[in-house]
């Protein structure tokens, strides 16, 4: 993004340095324009050591680590503009509140928090703080999903009739012995973790409330869900199906298809590509749009006023409302429940 060359540097703290955080850090280091990582907050020595090695691999000195977030903010708040929170799901709420109270702009990994009460309280806290809070949903941040959603919502493609989405990953073998398999820390299993992207992107494309949901979850002997099958009805009567398989062969992918009166749209939950087949066309045609570099660079675009925030806290609440209905129905053996 050449526009970042003229942006002031955003002085940043990375909260959490696990595998996903290091992936984000790696992308920032590949194109650091507009960003300086000045401190990290990571309680696990091995995770910080892996982060040090990541910086050294590109010839940079690693930032200091202050393992306690409260102490980190006390020491470094005057020298920071923003934070990227990449910690276990159940910690997101407390970490977001602390950073918003410190007057910092926040990018937080999905899911934003683990329940609707936390989501509503965080929305109120963000309004009170007056700083920025962006949820790192690639779908909501994707130019491709934004393009499709706008045209679905404004009626360009006619009536929305149905949406079908599937996500698959060998998730059940990746989380062995880690926090993601502990429901007290993770808040849920495959569908709440990787599948959160599917739920969010489909909700974004639908652009309306889910009225009724029927769902089944299969833990496959684990304390968290590994597979999911969901049927739902939107406010306009359109149907939605979601399928999650966290026990696939090694992979991580998705497929979303939107059926409207005048077009069929095809994309994935991350919004990296988009195809449309309109009435009268024999096949899908790709929609050529600039691709999103990373969630962090998209956050910078929002922070510097280049675009409105496409993934505010209300997006986090919207996903949790759907997830709670899925859990409620699954607990009742697939009985339809209001969302």
C-alpha cells in the first residue's frame, strides 16, 4: 500500500506472542511502513523467544517484553498509539478494556469476546473512551466482501434468496493440549474459532437479522465442538446453511455461495476472491478489486481516516448472537430457536 509511505508512524504494542500473533508480526515486518512495534506483552518465555528470533531473522532488534499488561501500559503508554490484541479468546474483554481505558486504538483478534454481555459492555466502553476498536475479521475488512455486501443490500442483484457456506480444517489435530481445546479459555471449538470467520462473513453478506436457527454440534469426544451443521432463516425469509468440519484432511479453506434473483456470487470467508455469475452469463466472472494486504494494514487505513470502520464492535456482537442461537438449538437436539 503505497499510501502508507506518507502516514505518520503508529507506535504499537503487540499483546500476546503466540503462533497467530507471530504470523501477524511477520506480515508487519515484511511491510513495516507506518508501523513501529515498540513493546510486546507475552507471559510465556518460549513464545517471546520465538518472537525475538522472528525479529532477528529480518535483521531487527526485538522490542522489550513486559509480561504483565497493566505494567506494560503503565511503563509504555506515553509512547504508544495503538495495540494489537492476539491473546486467548477469554482474555480479549479484559485486555480491550484496559487498552481502551489507556486511550489507545485497538485491533483485536476474533472472536471479539466470548459472550453477548461482554460484547455489549465493550461497545459501551469503546463509545465512552472515544478511541478506535476494530475486530480482526478479514471478511468484514475485505474490499471484495464490502463490494458484494453493498450490492446485495442495495438490491443491485435483486432479491436475496439463500446463502450456503462451508468451512473445513484439520483443526482437531492442531489444538491438542493447547488452550483452544479448553472451553473455559476458548469459549468454543472449531466453529467458534476458525468458523467465526464463516459466521461473520455470511452475516455481513446477509445484511439482516437471523430470525430462526436450527443447529447440531458434534464434539467427536472432545470438550468442544469439532463439527457443525446449521440451518437458518433471515428476516426477509431467505434461507442460510452453514457447515463446519474441523476434522478434515490437512487444510484450511471455505466456500460461500449467495443466490439472488439476478446473480449467483461465490467467495470465501476471508474475502480473498470474488466471482459473480449474472443472469444471461454462462459462467462466473472474477471481480477485479485491490486485495487487502493484511488485517493490520487495513486497521491503519481505518485509523488514518482512509475508510470507515467496516468491522466495529457491533460486528462482534452480531456474530455472538448467531453463535448463541446455534448453541441453544444444538443443546435442544436441533430444535429451531429464535436468534
